[in-house]
C-alpha cells in the first residue's frame, strides 16, 4: 500500500476469518461462475476455490500486474485478468464463462471516486441476474463515510435484499461483510 497507494488499498491481506465470512453460504453450481473484484494476493481466492465445483467458473479481475503474476502462480487452474473492475461485464462477456452467480469484492469500492463507483454499479447491474449475489467487505472506519453510505443506497435501489452478514473483528482493520441479493 505504501509503494502503490492508488492501486493497493490494504496494509495487510484479508484475514482467514474475513475470507471465510466472505464465502460463507455461497453455492456455485457447475453451470455458474463467480467473479472476484480485486483478488490482491489471494486471501479471498483461497477460500473461494473451495466453493467452486469447476475451476472454469472463476474469474478474478486485478489491476496490479505483480499481483496478477502471483495469483496465476499460486492458483494455476483459475483465471485472472489484468484489467480494471469498471470493465467487469466486458471481461465476463469475453471469457466464455457461465452466468455469474456471485461477485465478491476485496476492494474499497465505497471509498472510490463517484464516477468509478457508478461504473462499478452499472457493471454489477449488467452481470447479476435474479438469485445472484454481490458481497463485499467494508472496513469499520469507512462504513459511515458519505461515499460508503451513497454506495449502499445505490446498491439497495437495484438489489432486492441487503444485509450486513457479519462484523469480523479478527481482521486488520475490522470489517463488515455486506451482501446484496438480486
């Protein structure tokens, strides 16, 4: 984060407790896929691979080239694209992967600039069909920021069900796990 503060938003990888909370209850069938936004060094990816029935049902979008190389080495059977998450819909369309059942985000989306947030929400709106899920974590200290509140309101206007699934204290910093279902 200190070397690349505009592309890396976390001081440490997500804890195993947070990663487990992020995948809890996810069921991905072999004819469905999961997309991970900002897999970083793979803390969430490591847990996500346990809910996949088929490795071909995973797409990770990571902007940082060093992380993409690390992820491809660490998880050779999974697909990682070096791209921006504002192109998530296009990345999925080009992949030939099955329909997206879940999008999991390890990014600090709600602290990004408004136009970027709007593009991400637009992509989620296109990617996710009825019965699909968007799950992210939000650090406790950022939860009440105006941009975070705006993000949650915008998402709640598009998705039928919103809930705060967990508060994970065993993470640095502690984080809420947030889920929207379409």
